[in-house]
C-alpha cells in the first residue's frame, strides 16, 4: 500500500435510501422520515409530540425524572417507527433544554439506549444554522436576503442568510416554555406579566439589534410552533390571511389579555397544549417585531428537523459543511497544510491496518481522525508552549458549523492527547461509549505525529502495524530506526506514556 494513498471510505447510505431526523426540542419532540430522490427529500412520515422538557428544569439546571420519562416515552414511540432503518441513516439532535441541563448525560445515555444511536446536543449557533437550512429548502429559491426567526421552547434563533447559506447567526435565551414559567405561572394571563415578558425579551434582543438592522433583509420568515400558532390565530381572528404583521400581533395581544387563564382562550385552531405557551410566545414575537422593526413575517413549514435532513443529504453528496469548517479553521490559524496532510495520511494508513482488530470500522472514526490531524496545531497561534492545550480549548469552545457539542469535545480530546502525557482526567469526561475508541484513535494520531516530527519531505518507509486489546506493535524495515535516532527516542518515550493508560507499545 502506498503510504499517502488514503484507504476507501467505509459504507454509507446511498441515494434513494430512507433518512430520519429527530429534533429533541425544549417544548416538542419531532421526527421526520424522508427519502432522498434526485437530490430532493420526499417526506414520508412526520411525528410530533409535546413533551415540554424545559418545564422540567429547576433553578439549578437539574432536569426532573418526570420530564426525562416523558421524553424517553416519546422516543420509544419514535424508535418503533424507525426500527428498520440503519443507524447511519438517522440523526438525533437536542437543543436548549439539554444544553442547559446539568444532568444532561442521564437523559442522553437513556435516549441513546432507546434509539440505538448517540443523541447529539448541538450549540445554539449550530441549531440556528440547521434551522436556516431547513427553511431555505422549503421556500422558493431566490437571491434575496432573508431574516429567519424561530421561537422555540427554551431559545430563539435569529438568522440572516441568502439562498442556502446563513450569514449572521444568533441564539438567544428567549423561549415560550421558559417565559411561560417565569411570567405566566400556572397559566395565569395578565397585562403586567405580558409587559414584563416583552421587556425581558427586548433586553435580550439589544445584543443583536444593531448588527441585524445594519445587515438588513428583503423578507422575513417565521418557523416552528410559535410562528405557526400566531399565524393560525391571525387567520381565525380575521386579521390576515396567514402573514404575521405588527398590527396583527397588536390585535392578538389585546385578544389574549381578555382572558385570565390560558385554558380559557377561545381559539379553535390552537391545540390545548399550545394555548399554554401562546401568550409567552406572542410577547416574545412582539418584542422581536419592535426591536428589529419588522412589519410582516410569513410562515414556513421548514425548521430544525428538515435542516438536519438536508445536512445529512449534503453529507451523502460529499457536501459536508464540516469540511468547510475545518478548512476555515486551518486558514484562520495558518496551519502548515503540507505537514497536516502528511500526519493525516500516515494516521489513516495506521487506521487501515488496525480498524478491524480495534473495532474502528465506522465512518466517524475515519472522519474524526482526518479532522483532528488537520487542526492539531491551531493552538500555535496563541503560543508554542503547551499549544496542544490551546488547540483543545479552541476546538471545544469556538463556533464550528456542522459539529455537535460532543463532536467538538471529541476533537478537543484528540488535540489535547496528541503529545506529551495522556490526559486521563479529560479522557474520563468523554461519553462512556467513546472512551475506548477515542483513546485508540489518539494513540494512532500520536504515532503519526512522532513519525513526522522532523517535517521532512522524505517519504516514510513501509510500516507494518498490528494491534490487539491493549497492545500496539510497529515494524520498520531492518535498520531504519538505527538511522533515525530521534524517532527511536520518541518511540521509547511514547511507550512510557502509554503505560499510564495500560497500553503496551512494541516496535522493531
């Protein structure tokens, strides 16, 4: 095998197969099943349930057992519908409620057991990107600039974009469930509560108001449950034919304030569970219209779940936004691209030889090894001293479109672990099912870095690697190590480092 020839990628779903996206929101859980045909997604089934996960968060961020159980019961029903789909064709993402939950791992572990795949908790910026992607694919393709507003149960995403690309992204702590708990406790409606909710939302919007108004937009679109409910209210009240307008919101506000309890709202187009959070959602929408000087908003059926589907479809067509993110990081941090490519190629050669014995056959491991090799040295822009720690911090905390919080944590671990002492404490913080495979990936990455320490243009010799449970054996051509004393010394040091994790490194 040529040293720099990358091995074939592992099996992926092909066009025509079914895809499923699960959106674990703060208010509702949604699932959509679709088929990718000629580049278009054809929806086959949609399931939605009100779970109100955010209502189960206490002041210290603990998600109650009752709320967790409601969520798990819903996911069991979802899992029955998609039990025949391969796990690689399903993606489940969670948003603000689980971002805020201090005990999120309890729920994510249980959810993974029910679904048979990891639950990805995504950042607010990633949620916003996916929402825009979902909305953009459900609207006519035009060249105008769009403002998309998505009021969820625990957060509100505001995005300005053109065609399928988002330009400005923000996720704000404004949610119809959280605001309902704070300003309309027990379903009580009052003018005082409405004004307080609106003022709190406007204060939060101050952080984005100037930048959004400066960029501007040609059209405004609302997505998800709150926008849909307000649109339906405008139709039922005879205010508009479905568009949300500043005047329509004002009339809806006065209508809602006629009632003392949410249960008494006399709108037949609104489901009882949506009535509970309608007033809070309307207060947030009023604040958004006033702060951003919006006059009219249309409603789109596209939302986060559709965005997840189209993101998956893009990956099938090798249009993975994560690749663009990595390239942007490399450019921003002035990565030595030739050296990164050499480390990546060698790491992949090592992976190809041990992927079966070390159970590293999934695409995820191939991709994460590639991306980590390319970004190991981004911390050098801060300092050479302990740069691997700087790299890890940047990878975990910077905005990385396309990557979930867990994926960023895993990339950060690989960067932190690629040199010097293996970070046992950080390793223990990884999800349980990721600890063994990512420790093994880190060992392959460390070896690739050692072999390219000199940054020489000379090709490496043919290297044979064998692995079993806790042992890695490397064979070089006879006499090669004797002529490369620095590599030999590094391998001897590496053998000592690996002992701390109960692994043995043999080389000859």
